[in-house]
C-alpha cells in the first residue's frame, strides 16, 4: 500500500480510469453480441448495428482504450462474420 500522498492519489485516478475503460469495453462487447444475434436471425437492422459497433470501436481507439491493431482485428472479424453465417 502506498504511503506517499501523491501515490495514493494516483491509485484513486487509476481505479476511476479502469472502471471507465471496463464499462466502455463492456458496451462494445454488448454491441458485438447484438450484431451477431441480428445476423443469426437475419435481421434487417444488422448493418445499422454493425455501423454503431464500428463507431464504438473507433471512439475507443481515439480515447486510448483499445489499440488500433486490436480495433482493426475486431472490425475485420465482425465484417467477415456475416459472410460465414
């Protein structure tokens, strides 16, 4: 455990940022699940959900939550999911 005041503050900041990042990643995962469910059910809104998911992923990259390569991999796999199904 940290004894120095500034180290204690950093721990608090890191905990807050971790919670925010975790919530954002959870939002992305939920959107991916919605898209896969829509594709499996041949839903007409699948493309709209895919665009929303791409938007979430891109904003995660700009906020530093995801790496660019990770985001590109996720988007590529989502794009090819419709072809597989």
